[in-house]
């Protein structure tokens, strides 16, 4: 440790005391210290942006394995084109950045785009990209291959923010002659129900200090008005519609519980059925603890939904 | 009248017997100075059989190429080469001797022969030494990086203090050797002092580090007046050090024998046999709560080995490190079990080959006398600071232990060869 002058020590103590006081009020540790390890990356955390969770970390690692497995089994599918990955509701950008870190050694070319409605989040995500490049956790390629943009994931035609499709038009990777497209869509959207936000299921520290925008879906969307979809599930409805439009081959959603995962699978099956593509898709639900070897699968933790398009339908 | 004290004839007899009985069983370095005593016949037989295998395989390889055969030849080549040199040196020695014994030899030639004989006699011991080195099989983990675990043993606070000093010693030793080290786990005891270790695991990330550091496994004893002692008494405490092989990340290991992802590998750990616990699990997770507890505990059910890790704020990182340590410990345990079998076998023949495991006291650091003694090689260094700084002193000690290990291995192999001849069917299964 560097030598500290007496004055410096006094300041240090003061800072430490203020940090402890903040923690005693329940301020999340990551906001106080300023970062959170995520895989091999170091993700900066700021107020008004959701802190990345350990479960998201294991889902992302799992998703990267699925992507590599798919490429291994069918090397001819994506070879001519760079791999296109879309991360909706990207927040700190943790998923997009970790995916690049995990895949960059195996895949020569890719484009990863993170989209979030919050400008604070988009700014922080870009900062995270720079931060991890600076520390050497990411390859230099990431500078040109990972992007973050502000955009609206929901289809409620809020004119304040451009819709995902509009954002994608700017990126030549995601739009070609045949229209918009992407290979992998991954998302950890807000998924907390309004009542479980207040009834104690959600931690006090989370409720008070983390952004509600990133936790509880807002009310006014077309989907929950028309189709009687629960408020906590609306994001999945809209994102899955986008995924079908974009022709994503692998879709990974994180959701709050096994029950929610089952509901979401039902919604997705309906949408896929409406465009007569139900047969092409395979649905799996995995729990975060189930991914780790040797852990007993418990029903209460968050789950990931993995939707894969069969290879035969792509040809 | 006689100044010599009287000794009963039976005692006299016994003393000579004891001396005669003990001599072959104490392996002592520096005794092999004679030209002919350099190699035991058993060892020579082994060397010859290996050299024969080498020539056979070479003939095979000339006909058809096979990667496995080529690898084996690569392993055997040094033995065959050194044996060839040794043979030719011996031959010339015999020739020269017969030349000298022949009365018809020209005097000029005789003086030349005497000169040659001297030089040959000099080269022979080094040749037999290098033959010994070549004969000792490489440790299967020698090329791997290693993990070094330090834990205080008997001695309370003082042991914790000394454990911290050992940690410093090894980190500075590694930095001197140019090995990169990283601390995987560092736990200090409760209390005001920060330098009271309760457990530390460091990773020495350099290939060959295991081969280098494996001499350090065992109990290190310290004798000194501790800082915590008020009456000036000398205490004896112990710190245990364990050196484990560190396996490369999955997929990277090209050598299938060491690839732990391969179920057929000896060092494969079945994930089904490992119970993984988060320290505080259950309840809602994900966005609902922001857990800061990241501790992980892994239990290998068949062996009961438990690894817990909480140094990082990331659960993922903790799990990765815990798996790394668990794998290393299991591999070490399996390797040790295998060695134990071998030792049992050798012990049956030799009567008692000393083997130093992790439970044995291997070294004493005496502050009062400023000395460091290794109990295996018997070396004593009278400059404790140069040892504790991880400098030349420690290097010398470790070097002597490595030589000792080679001698042990040679003695063991000779014993094995003897056993092979005595009961061929028993050893053939190895």
C-alpha cells in the first residue's frame, strides 16, 4: 500500500466512515464501491442503473456455451456473416460485454448491440466498455464490435424514444437486403410484479436504491390492455415479437421464477403459433442453480428461458 | 595393566553386526565416490531393459510412424544415450587396464594409458550421475503450475505469525525466480494484528512450478522467542505447507492424461459427486434481491474434501477458484495414494524407505542459532535471513532436497528391480 500522509489518513477514515454509514442505510455495496465483478469483467455500477446479478452472470455464461455449441455443430450457418447479438434492456451492458469476452476467442467476427431506454444506462454501458478495454479484460476488437444505443423495446409507440427496429436500421450488420435480422437475442428485462415489489419479496435495499424502471414494467403498453397479459410479463411479449420479426435463432430470457417462466413460454408459444412457426421452435427452462453442477434445483430462484430454432427450418 | 577396557565378546560381535546390517539401508549422499559403486546392478539392469525397449521401438518406428511410439522413444532416448556413453567409458577403462597389466606394453604407451585412465575415471561418476537422473521418471505433474497452501499448525498465534512469514518467503522466492504468483485465498486471524495468517492459498503460475516447489510440502517447524512472548522463552510451533498441482483451464490441456474434463482421465472429477452450496441460498433471487454474499462451499462426497471460498465479491469467481483448488487436492490425493502403493511395495523389499509426506516434519527454522535445517537432505544453512527472504539460502535448501528426492527414487527403483527378480509375478501388475 502507498504511504499515507496524516492528513490523507484522516480523509480516508472520513471516507470509510461515510461509506459504512451509507451501507448501514442499506445502500447497495456496489453503488458505494462503484463496481461489481461479472465473469472476468469489472462492471461499474451507478445510481439509476440496475446492478448486475450473479444469476444473470451464470445465464450469460450458459448462453455463450449454447452459441458455441451451435456454431460447432453447424459451422456453415454463420460463417460468411459476422455473428449478430442483440441485448435488449442492457442496463450496465454487463451481458453484452461478458458475451464478447467469452466468445471473442472462438468467433472471428461479431456485432453486439445493447439497447436500453435509459440514457444513464447507455452512457454507463459505454463507460463500462472503455473501462474493461482499459484494464485489458476485453480484446481491442470490442471497441468496434460492441455498441450501446438508446431505444424503446416496447411497442407502445412512445415518440420520445426510437423503437428497436429504427435503431437497428442504423446498423448495417443487422439490416441487409432481406430486411432486419439477428442471430442471438438475449434479454434480462424488468420482471417484478407490482405486488411483489411491495409485499416484501423484493429486498428493501433494492426497492429503495435501485431504479424501479429496471425492475417493474410500466403499465401503459398495448399488450396488457388488449391481451390480458400480466404486467410483469409484458416485456417478454413485445421482445419475443421483435425476435420473431428479426428471425433470431437463439433467444435467452431471464425471468423471476419458474411460474413466470411457464407463463412466458405460453405467451411465446401463442405468438409463434399466430405466425405459424411454433413447430420450428424448441423451448427450455433452466434454473440458475440447475446450471451449476452439484447444486440442488430449487423452485424459487430465477429461471432462464431458452428458445432455439431448429436448424432444419433455416435452410 | 591393560589400558583397553574389557568388552564382552558378544557385545563386540553385536556392534559389528549392527554396523553391517545398517549400512545398506541408510541412503547417504556423497558416499558414492568409488568408480564401481556408482550404480547398483539392479539399476543397471533396468537401464539396459529400457535401452533395449528404445532400440526395439526405434526399429518399429522406422517401419511405421505412430505418435505414441515416437513419444515413448523421446522419453527413452536420454537413457539410451547416457547408457551408451557409460558403456563405452567402461569399455575403454577395461581396455586401458588390460594394457597396463600387460608387461609387453611399450613404456611410452603405458604413460599415455595412465593419463587416459585418470580422465576416464573422472568422467565415469558424472556419467553415472546423469544416468541416474535420466532413469528417474518425471513426476507426472512436474510441468504444471502449482498451488501453495499454507496453514498454521500447533503453536497458536505464533504459528499464525510464522505462517505469514512463510507466505512472504515463498512470494519473494517466486518473484526472484520470475514466477508470477497470485493470491487465491488469504484469511487472517481475528485480532488486532493483520499478520496472523489462518489460511492462504497462492497460485504460482509458471510451467514447471510444481516440479520446483514440490519439495516444500510438509510441516515446517519454527523455534524462536515469539513476539508475543513476554518472558523470553523459546517456543516451537509448526506450519504446514501443501503444494498441489494446478491444472490448466478446461480444453487447454492437450495432454489427455491431465485433462480433467475427460471422464477417462485419472484426474477427472465427476460433478455429480460434488455438492455445491451457496452460503445463503433459497428465497427469491435475481432482480428481487441484491445478494452480496458470494461464498461458495464445495464438498467432494466420496472423499469428504471440503473447499470453501469467499475471497471474491463474485460468486462465479469464487466457484471457479474453489473448483480449481478441489481439483488440485483430489489430484494430489490420488497421486499420493498411488505413490503409497509403490512405497508399500518397496518397503517390503528394502525394510524401510523413508518417505516424506505432508504429515512429516521436513524443516526447522531456528532463530536463536540463525540456522535452517532440512531433515530430509540433512542440509543446514547458517544464514536464516537468506532463507526467509526467499533468496539463495532457500534455493540451496530446495536444491539439496531435489537431489535427495532423486536419490530416494533411485533407491526405490533399485529395490523394485530386486523385487522384480525375487517375485516377478507380483510386480508385473504395476
